[in-house]
């Protein structure tokens, strides 16, 4: 018996060791290497590195450009998280019932999620540019009522947000549909027998039972939006005048355009801490609501 258990343990270890080695080599080691670099004056490919303590962190936190990037990313995250959840939940509620061709509609709404974010961004740049100008000329819209989607400091950020919502809403719609399908039919039937209408059924039965799914989608969206890089890079390159420079794009500019590797790594660690804090707060709030 003991010999059989040892043989079984060796089989388990044969599967675990390669995965653990891969995880250590490509995740754990780079993490601690980056953490070390954030305390140095590493510059580009220069092999000389000197320990400078918290200087990079102090510079980042006192730098108006980096703080502006944090604020811009926060606004973008709030907009995309709220709008995506509203759109995805609305689509899920519509396509969960007896709707004709609902499988086709689900596939169509999910299709943008299969596209590369770079391709999606270029498509929306074309829509905001050439297509919008053609519509303006066709409808003879006065210049006073025209919108500069990517040229205005305020509209550029929301234009990026609309692009992100269009791209990812279908994915979160499927998560909501999966949550709705786990709600027992006996609950909805009992509510209908008690005279609950469609809105009352959604508000008092479906939404409370979907609370864990909603919380999970919020966490996924917050972490994803805080790391966003592709859309601002492809659509505006951070413009106009830095109005759409997210934290990830700011880190890229610092590390690869200014070659300040140590300083960029410190900014990355700050981003990691922000995401960790936001995730922890959302988990804490979800747990507290669950207890209530």
C-alpha cells in the first residue's frame, strides 16, 4: 500500500514540477526582478544599476503627469465598468427568455470579443473619422453641433470607453446568461404565481441571485480597465495633450521611449498595488453584502 502511494505521489509530482518550474521562471522570478529594478536607477540596456531606495516611487507619486494618468485611468475604468455591466446585463435579460434566434444574437454580440483590440480600435477610429464626416456632410449638420470624437479632451476618453464597451459587452453578457440559467425555474414560477410582473421579477428575484456574478464581473472589468493599453495606444497615442494617457501607456512611454527602466518599473509596481487594493475592496464588499 505504501509503495503504491509513493508511486502515485511520483506521478503527481511529475505533473506538478514542470508547471511549478514554468510558473517560477516566467512569473515569480520576473516579479521579484521587477521589484528590485524599481529600487534602482536602471536605464535602458545599461548594465550598470545602482540602488536608490524609494526615489522612483517618490518621483512617480509627485509627478503631475503620472497622477494625471491615474485619474484618467480611474475615469475610464468607472465609465467602462458601469456601461459594460449595464449593457451586458440588459442583453442577457433579453436573450435569456423565449426569443427567436437567440443563439444567433448571442453569437453576434459575442463576435467583437474575438477581434483583436488593435483591429477594433482602428475600426472605431475610421468610424469616428471618415464615416462621421460623411454623415455630417450628408445631413448638413452645422459646425456648431459637430462632435470632435477624438480631438476633444473630454470626448476622446469617452470615445475610447464606447469602443471598449462595444468590444467586451458580449463576453460579460455570456457570463450573465450563465448566471441567469442557474436560477431555478421554480423561483420565477412562484413569483409569477404571486403576481410579480417582469420588472418585479427582475428586481426582487433575478438581480439578488445574480449578485455574486455582478461582483465577479465588476472585479474582472476593474482589473482589465486599469491595465488598458491597446485602445489608447491605437486610437489616440495618449492625446490630445495627454487626455487619454492611461497608466499602462504612461509606463510604456517611460520605459521604452524615455528608457527609464527603473522608474517605469516603479510605476508598474504602483499600478499592481492599485489593482490589488481595488480587487481586495471589491471582494470585501462582496463578502459583506453576502453576509447581509
